[in-house]
C-alpha cells in the first residue's frame, strides 16, 4: 500500500485519494492489546432495530453517498432472503450501545434503504433466483400472505457482526480500516473520519460539498460516494485556519481540524460560511485561469490527465484570499498560468512536492511557498506568506 498522497483524482475517481498508511498511526503493540473484539451473530431484525433507533450511525442524508446501485442492493437483499452467507459487518462501539460502521457500510446502507426508507424505499429488481421478490418493497412483501415465511426467514437470518470495544485511540480504528481493505480497493479515510466526529460540523460540510460548484470542477460526480470532496474541503479549512497544527501527518491534521471545527460549531458557523464562500470563489478563479487543466499537475511539458490533490491545496489556499483575486484582472491571468507552468517545467523540487512524498512538512512547505513566491512576482506583495516555516 503506497504512502504517496500525491495520487491524482482520476476521472473515474481514483480511490487511493487521501490515502494514509500504518506509519501515520503511531501505534505500539500495547495499544492493540487493550482492544476488545467481540464476534457475534446478529439477526437482520436486530440490525434493522438498531438502525431505526439510530444506534448505528449512518449520518443524515446517507443516501447521497452510496456506492451501490439499486441492482447491487437488490442482489444483496436477495442473498439474505435465500439465507446465503454474506461478508461480516464490523462496528466500533462509540459509547455504550451506539456504533459506527468500520466495514460493511454498503450492506448496512442497503438494509436501511430496504427496510426503513419511507421516502424512497428500495424496490427490488434483478433478483435472479427469487423472482417473486422483484418489483416489491419491504412493505409490499410483508403484505403478501404467501411470502410470510420468506419474510420471517429474512428477518431471522443472521449476519456475522464484529463489535470492536475498549479502543483508546482512533488510530486503532484506522488500523482496522487499513487491514480490512488491504486486499481490496483502498477506501477514503474520510468515511471513517465522518463516523469519528459526528455532529453539526460534519453535517454542514456534507451539505456544502453536495451542493458545491467548486467540487463539481474537481470530481466527476458530486457528492462523491467516498466523501473525498469532504476531505478536499477539510484540507482547505485546515490549511486556511490551523496551519500551525501540521506536523507531516495528514491523518492527524485532518482529525484535529475536524475536532476543532466540531467543538462550539454554532459559534464558528459565521466564519465557516465566509470561508466557504472564499473557497468557492477561489476555485472558480482557478477554473477560469486553467480551464480543463485546472488543479492538474504538469510533467514533461504536458498537463496530467487527472486533478491532483496537492495542486488543489495550493490553488485553493491562495485564490481563496479576496485580496489575491482582486489583484488578478483578466489581463494577468495568462501570466498566472505561465508562472505555474514554469514552476512545473523548471523546478524539480516543486514538481516532486506535488507528486511524491507530498505529506512531509518539507514537501508541504516547498509547494506552498514556491507557488506563493511565483504569484508574488506576478501580482506583488498582496500575496501573504504561508505560515509553515520555509525549509523545515
């Protein structure tokens, strides 16, 4: 598993975006020994009841960011009606009786959509072996007397559920997250961060990114089903407000940013709304200057195929400053583009800071300061100094 956080966000939405590694976690063996892992078999009825009572946290508007289409959901539900074994679900006990999903989110989403969604319930389709289920919702099936035994069997079917308790650090949950996904497509850590810091800030961030024109300029589809749009926004807010917290560990930095913005959220809302408007305007300016090449790195004289997270960082940070935007009239926009191209084409350290080992303090300082210096040469002293020390 690569530790490179300079991975591009491909047009198909490359899943290793925002990747973290076990080296970032700072765990020792004693930390892991305290963990309690309790495997059990919960029935579908128990899982649905926990979802109904909001004891399993799916977050508001969870339907926005589902990865499975209705066909996959239907096949999963059909498997349960057929009493086939399905992969285990892993939950972390956040407090007594309240759980966050560590693994199995799409299966849990499917159950919630099928059994509990009053507004847009899942209507089964494409069931190959239980064609009698097709074109029916859960309520429909419960109203068919001939299917009563099947519904009872579905409700009583057990799913292996592993509950993780007594974890002292969120790093332990990230370790589980990484190990569970090491043989599959790597998921975005923002999904776990969303579960670790629930509340008004995350709900606000979810709403903002889901409606964001800026995020639509980066991601093929918004809201992004792996929440990487939320991670891009958290990165901006972190570098914009808490640069002093950055020590080369992106996971820790984004967690601390999320925690600080979750605390006393109501008191911070006005400033956050202002910051968000600046982000939207800043990313809009970048799109105007660079067009289809916005937020992309450049190598060997050519822009890369996909947007790059490190480029998003530096463009969003400086262009979100209204003084910088005001100093870039239309006739200076070609010079801004040329300055970035010159950096990519002629400054090997800058390019390296965009593409490899991007999370180190040295690489982070390099790319922010180099781009700030380049802007300063074009538009003058209005460009503020990036707070992270030069050449740390």
